[in-house]
């Protein structure tokens, strides 16, 4: 008897030592629930984890000891029911996404609480005509037979969010191949050893697209604010616009007051030339630049006068 106790004690020590070794090797340690998963599913998860993470199932008491002796006492509070330890080089957020993506659709069980409204859509089903029509109607699901198939006549919310699913309804939903649940590892907590931070699923659940969109909106709002306050608070993002705006305004002012600079001298000379030329034409001053315009003006006046004389005579 003493030999058996000694062997059991040595085995437990070996298990704890092995877990502590893994905890010291991997920067990220997670705890996930495995209740309800069959052995085949667990084995498949192990295969899917290859190259990404290690899954270890041990007694809760031994896992608690290993976590405590590895400086992760806060993780011990999450050891409850049937759990597995996950060891990985992925960060906490990537680990959460890997577990969520690995879940598969599953039927809801009798007695379970609906996580959302579970609806049965209208249209034909894969069920064969028979007593099933009466079973559907007994659950207030409008059903009939059309074209040799059982048909749902109109969309029906079978169970509302927060309600318990009855055994008959759970059976019908499964037969209709409506799988509102997802089976897989449910992450309870993750410990980042490098940062000495514990994460829970509510923190890790991040919509990446929404997160990126929020960051973009924040950047736009910050830029808009900086632009609005650009005269009082210039930044490296607005200084370029400020300098361009100052340059444009200074050039406009110099042109308005006829102040010659390297940038304004050309348009000022062009303006002066155009004004002098117009003045010469209006004053009928004969010069090489004005003669073509004066002759054209005289020709037009002569034509108008000829037309007037012709109408009078």
C-alpha cells in the first residue's frame, strides 16, 4: 500500500514539474473549458494546434499547483469544471481568434438557453413527409407538404433569446439542420508572462475590422481638430498646409498692392502691359502693338456705319 502511495505521489510531482516546464517555456498560457467535447474532438483540436499551440489536460489540483508555483496565482481562480491548459507563442488576442475560428456549428441541446433568437426560415426542408408535419405544427411551426417535401410556410422564431429550449424543439431544430451553437474550446483566461498581464475573453473579443475603422475615424477627427486649431497649435501634420496657405496669401497681398518680388514681378509686368495697351487702344495712340487692334476696331466701326447708311438709303 505504501508503495502505491509513493508512486502516486511521484507521479503527481512529475506532472506538476512537466506543467511548470511548459509554463516556463511558452510566453502565453491559457485556460479553456473542454466539458461537452468528445475525445475525438479533443484529438482533432490537438491536430489543428500543431505548430500553433500545445494542449494539455491534467487534474485541476495539479494544474493549480503548477500555476501557483509559476507565479500565475490569478489564473487559479479560473480553474473550474473540466479544463485544459494551452501553451503557445501566440499573443493572447491571436490565441483567442484561433480558438474562435476553430469552433464548428453544433445543435443546441435541450435545456440550454438560446444565445439569440433562433428562427426557422420559410421554404422547403430535407425532411420526408409524415408525422413530422404534425410535430412541427404542435410546436406552432407552420408546416405543410408541397411537391413531395415538408415545407415551412412562413418564417417562425422558434425560441427567443434567453429562453430555454425544450427537448422536442431541440430535436426538431437538429433534424432541420439548424445549428445555432458552436463547439470548441471556450477560453476562460490567458496569461501573458512577458507583460505579466491576465486577459479575459471580454477583453480579447475584438472586431478587427471595426477596430481599424475606429482608429481611422480617430485619426480623421484628430486631424480635423488640429486643422481647426492650426493657427493656435501647429503640428508636424498641419505645418505643411500652414506654410502653403501663408505663401498663397502673401503672394495675393503683394499682387494686390503691386509689391514687386521674385514671384510677383512677372504677373505685375503682365498686368501693367495689358493696362497700358488697353489705354493706348482707347486713346487711339498709334504704336506697333496697338495698330492691329486699332485697324480691327476701325474696320468694325466702318462696317457698322456702312450697314446703317444702307438701311437709311
